[in-house]
C-alpha cells in the first residue's frame, strides 16, 4: 500500500542561484504558514553559518500540500565540498528542479549534482530563475542547459524537460517565455502555480516495491531531546507502524554486517517546516523514525529476517586530509574549553557519523586525529561550528591524499576549475593558474562574442587550488566566480610554489606594544596589533624574506630623565592584516598550527622554543 497523492522532489542549484528563496515562496503560496505567523527570509537555512555565508550546507526536508497532493521538497547543498549530503539525499527523490540563474547559466556545482540525479534516472524540470536581471540571457542559458543534459548522458525522456521561467524573489513564474516582459512590467500578476502544476504532471509518483514487508534506507540523521536519535529515510516497501518490531541491518566499526532488532517508539512525517507525529508511514513517503540510538546513515530497516539490506550509500572518496589536535599552547583554556583528546575524538566522530563525506583516522599521536574530506570549505565549516560550540583546538595545513598506480608511480587528485570573470582580468588569472600547473581546456565569451565576461576552464591539481580562491578574487577585483569539481587521479605534476615568504615569530611571552611593533613594520606584514597576548613561537606576521625571523613585539621604549630637545612626534602603525580562518588555512606551512578558540584565531609554530627549530625554510620544511 502506498499514498497515491505524493511527490518527492529535490532542488539542484549552484550557490546563490535563488534556491532557498524559491522554497520560501513555495511554502508561502501553498499556505504552509498561518496568516498571523511571522516568518523570516530563507527559512530553510537553519544554521547560522548558512545564513551568514548565503549557502546551503546541510540537506533538509520540508513539504507542501497542493491540490490534495503532498510534495516533499529536499533542499540539497550546491557545493561539491558537501557532496556527501547530495549523494544520500537524491536517493529519496523521484524528480528534481534544476534551478539556473538566467544570466550565469549552469555552473560546476550544478553539473556535479545534476550528474548524480541523471544517473539515478530522476526526471528534471528546468527552472530559469532571476529572469528580472538586466543581463539575463534566457535563450542562451536554456541552450547551455540542454547541452549539459546531453553531455551528462541524459536519456531522450530526461532531455525533453519542461522549462519554467521564474522570478523567485517576486514569487511568480510562467511556462511561456514571451510572457516574461509583461510580468516584469507589472502588467500581469503571477504566482508559482504553474510550477506546482508542472511538478504534479511531470514528476512520477514514488516507485515502491510491491511487498508487505517494510524496507527503509536511512539517508539522514537528526536528534531530539525527548526521543533520542532520529533516523530519516524513504519507505521503499510496506507500511511502518508505531510500536512495530523491526530489524536494523548495518555494519560495525570493522565494516562487517551487523543486525539489531528494536521497537519503533515514534513516527513523524514532514509537515511544512515541522515534523508531525503519525501512527504509520506509507510506501513512498519520507519519514522520521525513533527507537534506536545506534542507527547510522546507510543502514536498512526491514521487518523480516529474510530481507536483504539495500546497497549502502557510497560517496566520492576524500582528496584532502587535515590534522585536528588538542590545543597545547600557553594560552589554552583562557578563551574556551580546553578539551582532552577523548572529547575531541568524540566530537569529530559525531561529525563523521552525520556526514558520510568526512572520514576520521587515528594518528601515531594520541592527541591528534586526521579528518579526511573534499575541500577547504568543508573543513572551514567544521572548524567554525566547533568554535561556536566553545571548543579550543589546533588544526594543521590541509594535505592532498596521494595514490600509487600499479607501476608504483605517484598519482594525485586533479580537479576542473571553472572561472567566470571580466575579460580585463584574463591575463593575470591565466598566468596565476598556469603557475600552479593548471592546463586551460576551454575559453568562451569575450568581446568577440559581444560579451565583457569570459568563461575559462582549467584542469589543475588539488594542491594548486589551495589558497587560490582569495588570490583569484583579488585579481578579478571581487567580480570573478570560481567553482571546482573533482575529475580523476592523474600523474603527479611536480613541485608547486606555495608560500615563498617566512614568518615573523614572537621570541617571548607578553602583550604586544605599539613601540615594539613599529620597529617590525619594515620587516613584513603584521597580523596582530598592540595589546594582544603573545607567546614564544606564536606567529605575529609575514616576513618579507623566505626564512623565518624571531622578533620581540613586546619591546617598550626606554624612559630616561633627560628631556628631549624636540617634541615627540606621534607615530602610529600603518596597518594590520587581520587573518580570517580561510586565509589562515591557505597561508600556513607544514611546520605550523592554527590555534582555534571561540574568541581568537592564532598562528603558531609546531615547535615553540626558538632554540629547537630552524628559521631556514629548507631545513624547517625538509626540502
């Protein structure tokens, strides 16, 4: 038995193409919110970090009722670094909305998620958003999208997709492109009803296995203070009832099959943005199940011993590794919770269980753990989350994960970088990427096509991308778009330049003094201002030569009882470069740590005592 009036769809879009805004208006126009209910913008971005950065990080579920049909909407992340979220969520959907900016067209993360959707046979509706942009090029974007479908191996049925022209922030859409000008001028008033109708007519009802036995693949996890761990998944067969005894088929820490039976204590389904308690879940619906504290993503819940577990969710393998360590600096415990290795390990283990794209490895040191992931952004989000939870810890430089082929040759991950930038910056950007062993594979647009913007594609080692984002934004004066996705493992490209400058390192503990810092301005760029607590081995700036330099930032002016003949001239520091977390991750070398606390981000040497470490670059990095 299954609920006939049901559709499960996911939304695919690149960062900032209007996905979360569209979901807002779908919820509003379906009557999800009561008339007196106060609702903020971007309701699907529940994490503070999502609201601040304007991106979706965690896949979330909601639902709307339209013409007696329940539409489950799954909001997927648009960044390849969060591919683990994408992989497992698409498995719950039967159709997808491909949301594309009317000016920018399909971008790399769109391609990344769309490839997953097409390979799983989902029917896709093309939604051209932001048709009100003055630089919109609707016809060209539709052609780009069709080429992308063909390029990704879409079937004839998938390539014959319906197109909806939308302005999400004004809450209207149309199926006829010729009507767009009249909606933009205000001559016609519209709504999102054509989009709702297209979903009902084009997306299939959920496919279910005709069986009385219950089968559910767990795709996500949540937690409730009242009922404990919650498993979220789609019912592929049978009807699951509250109080029913079912079996969890999972794996243990060694990867061996493991079975465990338990009683379902609570069942919920998605009702708007909230969860509604229900007595049973029908085939095809997406629901939330309570009753087992050890359920993991990828487990299968079945009602009979004879049923096989469904194939576990598999995600693309990590390409970067980063060491997380217990904070061992002289200032530990002063701004946050100085945690022991057990607590740090438990926190990272909890993250890995929720996010299948991350992995955790033990190291030779008891207070250091290696986290494996897909990109700098993924690590940055995890570090920021832990910071906000009050943790103090240290992280090292992200290192690329290499492989060896059958002949023993070293292979490294190669990614494709897709750049959309002003034509005036092409020369600088091309030189920058080629300097990092990037090979240009495509050049589109430019003045010869009547366009001031250019789209470039480079195949570049993952190593070459570390630290590239901020340099690229500087070269394009903030006007460039930069996206990447993993291609394959290829032959090692040789040495790459990282940071050619050394560090200015405090040679003692104390508080920085303006007089002491003034004497260091000629030596490089300072990261700290006056009155900042420092310790021996802490990095306070970037030296303008390749080796390191130990300095005294706490030096005070000697006072005498002899009065100077001339008046004192007020001298102040020229400027301080405040380093963000992302900039620190890009900047550090292998012999350095980033010390992360709820209030501060500091840079330090792994070896603090100056008499135990070399200042020569070749010696400290082992070249």
